[in-house]
C-alpha cells in the first residue's frame, strides 16, 4: 500500500486522531499529571494525579511522543492542501470522531 491509496478523509481521520492523542500527551507533560473531571452526586469533581518528574521526562522523550510528533509534522502539509481544497472536510471528520453529546454541558469546566 502507498500513501496515495488513502483518501483525503482517511488522511484527515488519521491526522485528527494523532493530533488528539498528542494534545492529550502534551497536556499531561505540561501539567506534570493527569486531570479528570467526574460528574458525581455532589456535582462535578476534578481529580488530579501528579506524576513524578522521571515519568514526565520518559513520556516527553519516549518513542510514542516522537512518532506522534513526527507524524503530525509530516502530515501537516498534506492536511493543509486538503483543507484548502475541501474546507468543510475537517469539520465533518471532527463530527465523526467527536460527536456532540447534548447532555454534556461542559466537561472541561473548572471547579
């Protein structure tokens, strides 16, 4: 298989998924921990688990982070061309991957 065998939608799908994973990893690296908001009987509760500096450095310098970063860098020019030619396609892919749940008010809301 060659990259030319992928459709524009498939390229955007991969790019969007990789970008999302890399964004989550970078957030963990920046915050030096993992944050999660839980809807509990007493309201939304923010949980945070701090990671040791060594674990953060391992994540930052690990192969997974490098592969994700390199993939984004290499796919970006192709994605830019696709977005210029088909401006709505990225939004359509986002809606497929991250459908809006009307019951969620704002899960990232700070406490």
